[in-house]
C-alpha cells in the first residue's frame, strides 16, 4: 500500500479495508487448499488451518458490525494490524506449501527447524489477533499443547516417510507393500489409472505396469516408487492440461506460471540426461493447486540411449515435432542408432506447447500430416494472432508469450513481472477470453470512462508507505526516512523489509550498529523469502562471523551454514546468484572451509559465475590459467555433452587434454575420449588411439593405439585411416608395411581428408609403398594446400622453389611459403625471411626478412633464432641490439643450433650483450662441439690451450684441434702444427693449412695467414702481405683482423702510417666487441692519436675494460700502463680498481711483486663489496699470502664471498691433480664445506 488513506463513514471505511479483507479471505482459502493437497505433514497444516479458519470467522463478524467498531477502524494502528495480518498469512501459506511437499520440506535442515518455524508463525499470528482485538481465546480455540503434540506426531511421520520415499536423483526405485496403500474417501478411476492414499498422507496414482510402459519405469526410476503390480506416481486431480483448457479459460498470469513450471521440469530432465520425446499439453498433468507435472514417459529415454521409433505416433505428434525429426520419418529412415533427436528438438516441441497453451487449441488442428510436414519443412510455423482484452496486463502478457514462443526464453522475468494476484480467480469460464482476436464486442480498456471519486470530509489521515518508497529513499541516501519506511513494513512482516532492517542494523545507517540483531533479520529474510540475493547476503555475514569465532564446534556449524546458504543462493531456481557461485567455486577449488577439495565442482561454479560476468570469478579463472573465451567454449561443450552428444563428450576430452577452459588433466581427457568411443564416436575412438600412442592419460601402448585407430577407420573416420597409415609406415604397434600405409593414406584421401592427401603426396615424393612420382606428389600437395593443410602449403612452396614435380618458380614458391607462415608454419616463416634477405622471388627487404626470422624463431625454428641474433648483433634490417642478439643466439643454441651455440660462447667470451663470463663461453663452445660444429670444436681446443674458462691443458687442446681438423677445419690443423699439439711442431705445415683455410674464405684462416706473414711463421716475413690478409679478414668481419689493420696503420706495418685510419679501425673493432680495440680507442683518446684528445672519453673506454679486467687479461704488452690505470681507478674509490691493483702486486705485473700490498688491496676491494676480493682475502688467509695463515679468518671471508654474486667458477673435478692434492691436505680443510664439494673462483691468467 502507498499514499494516503482517508476515513469517515462506515461505507467508506469498508471500501478502504475490502482489498485487505478480500486478500485475507483468499489466503485462507489457499492455505486450506494446500492442506487438502498436502503430500506430507497434513496434521501440521491442519493446526494452521484451524487457526486461520477461526480468524476468518472473526473477520466476517467484525465486518458485519463495522458501525460498532468504527472507532477502531479509523485508527492507523488498526489498519496496519490488518496489513500485518495479511503478511503473516502469506508467510503461513509459504510455510505450509513447503512443509506439505517432500521437496519443499527438504529446504529445512531438520525437523527441529520445521517446528521452530511453526512456533514462530503461531506466535506472530496470535499477537496479531490481539492487535486486531479479535474475541479469540487462543487457549480454547486451539489448545497450544494439543497443537504442539500434533506437530510432533506429524514430523515423526514425515521423517519415517522420507526414509522410504527419498526424492534424491540418484535414489533407486523403492518397493511399496499393498498394506501401505489405502482407498480415498471418494474412489476415482481414469482409464487404467486409479487413485490411492499412501500411508493415509499422500495422494498417489496407480498405473498398471506392462510392456508399453517398461521404458517409462526406467526413466522414472529416479522419481517414483513401484512394486511388482503397479507404478506409483503423483495424483493429478484436474487431469491433463489439454482437458483443463477445453473446460476452462486459463487466466494469463496462471499460464505464465504453468509454462514456467513445465520449463523447470524440462530443465530437471536435462540435468538427469533424459529426453521426454512427447512435449504437449496432453502430457502435462494438473494438481489441485493448479501446479503442473510432466508425465507420460512411455517414449522417454536416456540421452545416450538409442533413439525411439515413433512411426506409429507420427500422425498425431507431428504437430509438436521438430523439422529434423519430421524429415527423418517422412524419409522412412528409421535407423534407431542414428541420434537425430537432441535437446533442441525437445525445446522446439516446448515452443509448440506454448502456442497450444496460448491459444488453447491443438496446433494445425484441421490439417493432415502431409500438410503439416510440407508447411514446417518449408520453414513456416503456426499462425501468431493477437487477442482482444479488457485488461492491459493480459494484452501485454500475450505479446510477451508470442515473443517467448519465437525466442524460447524469458519466462523467469515474465513470472516476476506478472505475479498471480491474490484476488484473481484460478480459472475462467470457457470462452471468456478472446485469445486470437476473432471474437467481437469486447470493450477496449481505453473506451472505459474515468469516474472521479467523491471524497467526503476527512476525520483522520493515515499514511502507509510502501517498501519501494523506502528503497527509493535509500538510493537517494535519505537514510533516516528510509529506515522509518523499512521498520514500518517490517512490522507488517514483509520479508524483504526484514532484509533492509538487517542491512541498516549491520552498517549502522540509522544509528549505532547492531550485528547480532542484523544477523537475526538477515536469516529471517533469507528463510522466508527464498530469494537468492538475501541467502547470499546472509552467507557472507556468516563468513565474516567465522573469523571471529573461537569455539571449534561453533566454527564447524558456521561452516555448514555458510555452505548451505551459498548453495541455496547459487542453485535458487528463480534467481541464481553469481556471487554465491563465485564463493562456492573458490571454496571447492581450494578446499576452503574444511570442505573436501573438489576442483571440478569448483570450476563448474566458477564458469557459471564468469558466464554471468562475475569479475572475481573471471579473475580467479585467469589465475588458474583459464581464459574467458576458453571457459565459454568449455561450457558449450559441457551442455552438448549433458545432452548426450558424443561429439560434445569428445570435445570435453579435448578441453581436458589441452587445458581449454579447465585445468589440464590428461587422464580425464582419456576418460572422456573413451566414453565417446563407447558411444560409437569415431573421432573419440581415434583420440583414444592417439592417447595410447603417446601415453596421454594412460600408459603408452602402441599396439592398443593401432587397434583403436583401426576401429575408427572401420567406422569410416578419415583420420582413423590416416593414423593407421602412419602406424604401417613407421611400424607403430604393427609390423611396418609401406604398401598398406599407402593404401590407408589413399583411403583417407578419398574421404577428402587433408592429412591423408598430404601423406599421399609424401608417398609419391619418396616412393613409400608406391613408385616414386614427383608430379603426383606435387598434385597431392597442392590439393591438401587448397584444403588449408599447413604442411601441404609449405611443401607446394618447396616444390616450386626446387622444381620438384613442377616447373621452378621462385615467385610462387615465395607466395606459398608466405601462406604457410601466416598459418603458423615455422619453416615457412624462415624461408620467407630467407627470400626477403636474398631477394629470391620478391624484392630484397632486410627489415621484412628480420620480421619473418623472428616469427619463425618464436615458433621454435633454430635457424630463425640464429638469424635474429645475427641481424640484431650487426644491425641488419633492425636497430643494433647486442643483448637481444645474445638472447637469440642462446635460444638457437637451446634448440640445437651449432653456430648459435658458438656465437653465444663468443658473446660470453667477449662480453657482447652479456656480462663477460669465460666459463659460460667455454660451456657454449663445448655445446657447439657436441652438436657437431668444427669451429666450436676448434674453440674448445683454444680454450684449453689458453686456460679460458677452464684449467689450461695442452693435451686436451691438442685432442680438440685434431677432432676439429678431422671435421674439416684446416685452421685446427694449422694450430696443431704451429703449437706441436699431437704432431711434431712444423710452422711450414701450419702456414700451409692456414693458407688452405684462407683460400676457402675462412675469416680466421685468413687472419692467421696475416699473422704468419707479419711474424715470419712458416713463411718469409712480409709485412705488406700481412696487411693485405688482415684487411681481407676485416672484410669478413674478423674482430682480430680489424684490430690488426688498425695496429698496422698506427705503426706503419706493411702500409703507410695513418693514425686517423688506425683510430677508425680500432673504433670498428671495439664496436663489434673486441676488447683490445676498446683499449686502443681509450688510449687514442688519452694520447690524441688520430682523434682529438679527450680524457673523459678515454676514461669511459678504460672503464669498460676495467669492468671486465681487460688489462689483466690482455694488457701484457702495456703492463706498466695497466698498473698505473688500476692505481688511478683504485684511488678514485672503485672496488674493481683495488682488486686489479692487488692482482698486479700478487703476480708482479707492471710493478714489483709484493704479497703484503696484494693482500691489502684485495681486502680493500672486499670491504667495498667485491666478490673476487672476498675470495682472494680468504685465499690469502688460507695460504699465508701477505698475512699469517689463519683458517678461521679464511672461513669468515669465504662465507662473505658466498653472499656476493660470483661469476667465474669451476667444479672441483675440473682441477688439475696438483691443485687437488693441495686442497685435500688436512691443514687446508674448512669445517663448513668439504673440498670435494667446494667450488673455487679461478684467477684468469
């Protein structure tokens, strides 16, 4: 109620109260009707009926004596008492409705909850009677004690009944004895069905069991009770829906409720994996209270069972039949194993049922089967006509009905929009409604004149504010006024008002917070209104309480309550709450609240919540590695699978295999594939074979793989034949037989399978099981390419490039390579890059070459990764980027690329794009050797020869040089003869081998020939020729050659002195990472050689060298200058300078040897945080270098060193025997780590 109510005369007073009084009377009737139709707890309902009937008597009595009660009727409090009385009766009605139905009863946790609720409603009712001043002696009218006993007895009976009649979906069929069935007061027989009373409580229908309803029993085995004589099902007092609409006109609001109930029934069947097959009004049964039940399951089946043959019924049920089903029967194709019937067919029939209910007549009533079939198969449907109505709501409902018939959704919203009014008649006289607009004489609502009401002089003004007005006030943040409205409506026992009162108490919007009272109101609102949002809110409130509770027993009870209310909210049939779904998903996925972890159940809730756009669910799914599109795909497949579609089941397997929309679970993938295979799905059968072949979710078994591939092939699956061909071709699970492989590929190709066609091309190309024929190979490759086969597309490009089976055409080759690259083919992308780099079949474009090389690298192509590194290092087609170059060289090495491994080692050795690390350099050179690269093998020998990243070992160096030479590296042979490794030293042979290498345009060989000419090694000294060869190696990109050309220009060796050119070459060698070149650039800036003197720039270049210890590694020819530079760096407060100064004093390089000063400088660098300094100080204390030996102090500095990043380390087993012996001496042992586990930092020499 809203607005102002004004009272004066008795007639006017009665007019104001009549709507409330009529609503009360109707509620009393409905409560009585619920009692009459009760399945259980009839005694409990009877106690309530006794009270409300007595109240009805007093209401009538008061109305008849209104003149005497005029003073009461004019009071606001009296009117509010009537409103409150109406709301209490509404709550009683809902309570009786729940406890009188077995499923409704299960909303309560236990019998105690039922009794507590009963007592609360009884007390509320009695208080209201007192407020209304009814002469109602409660103690006499209904003895409270007697009523309580009747309730207890009723609850005992229902508990006993529930033990025998459990409505859980997975419950087996119960047996009922004849002694448990009684005759009703009035016997009723409808055809073969007759009425009985089960345990004197529940009305049931007894249907004889015969062969015709054998399948019905199978379907209802989860729903009904039966014995050997009859099937027991629920009694439908008003017959079926067709009979009902033939006798009466059904009000539109009632039609909405009926249609919604039928849809809920269909959804229930769907969750039970059952198809009904005969959705029509004739198979919908109507109970006393006009609620409906789906019946007649004679032709129903499980979704994974074979389809039924409806030939005998087609003439009649064609009116509701889906087009694809009509097509099946008129074509006489009655293959029961062909599953044409799907849930879509079921929904089509439901749409036709809606039409039937809307117009209350059979669809296509006067048409024969041929007319209906032609009409429906041509895409046409029954006529949609608009009726004429005196009621605006009825007109709108029919329009909505028509829209739903066309769209198939929207009943939930329509049910909420047009509820059944309390004063609305349950049924109308036949013909009262003009459903299709074909009747005339109906007065439109717009034609009814408005009559102005005469309002007499008022005596008292009473204002009743509606709950909606209160919510509007809340939205406007007028909290005090909103609180008054909510409290007033709470006094009228409105459940939604209770929620708002609880909300205000919880957050203190009206005053002080009161969480305890708030909880009480939230619970009442959640229990009484059965509203998902209220149930969710209450669960969240309990969740907050859980963190504050300390008692374990109370905590356990809270956890159960939280789960229960979240479940109620998430699974509420009227308005499922996505926030509750999120919470349940989080709880079950992680096993929170001490529930058993159930990831699959949790993920299902999360998917449903995410599908409802719940951001937290979407975020959690992403955190679990499940993307938005993926979980939607998974849900679609899941729906398909639930409908019994074997393809959907197979797709669920694929989702589990690859982690699409769910957690990756290969075992579950196998289970779903196997399930679809058992249902006769060819692809699923093939996938089972694939799992056995590759050990996916099951132990690897190639023989079983072959068997399943063969099964899928026998079922006509093209991929099955293709895989059988692979098995024969490679001898997987069967003896190798190339001819059989060819035949299987051919069979697959004949079924237009692109993979089979491609494989056939391979057979003709390589002569596998058939005579080699490159032309045919090309034809089949081209066919597969046209079908979108990625490898076929690539191979067509390969054929055009090499002229295999077709005339050579580089332009077309480029086109097909580019197509394959765009499809994700790594080799295709690499070849496109190569074509762009070299201008083959397309205009040269180094930037595009780089883009495609990078694309191929990202797809896992080793050579592509190498070229990305090369382009980045040299600034080809892209800006120079040495760190990126190093990363791609390393990436290519990890993919097994020999030159990539070599270049990664070179980067580590020279500090190109990465911190210099000789040990890592050695490891990558060794990896290059293991892959089979001669140059890498040579560098391993070079490292052993010079102690770069490994303990120097000339014997090992000789071995690797010889291996490199055997692999065709003549440089290595030259090195062997030059140094006498493994052969007698022979500089003449060394020069000859270097010359051979140079003649092969090898950069290093060319450089070495220059060295030989410069120093007269194996050949007469000739500085001019030395310069020429250095310059040749420069053109090949050799860093040492570039440096030496600069050195020649600076010192006039074989060429006229030119300091500017010297500086330019030094700069060039520095730019490509040559450390000696970097030193020389710094030296030129310092001394003004070939460039303007600039000490800042000199310091910058020296600083680079200082960081990598260049002067110590390479500065032998300038030892004194190096020492002076280190001292300058040391005095400037640099740790690296102090460390290197110490090394110079320790080894006597550039300064007289002084171990004490070495120790002091090492300690200085260590205190500044230098890792090597800490280690050297430890070594000094351990070995007594410049300080007395002290193992404990050595231990201290070693511990400090372990906390600082160390770069160059070698394991104990790589040390030479002398050093091992020294370390193994007892006096050098450290207590904290044994030497056979110890790693030391080697000092490069």
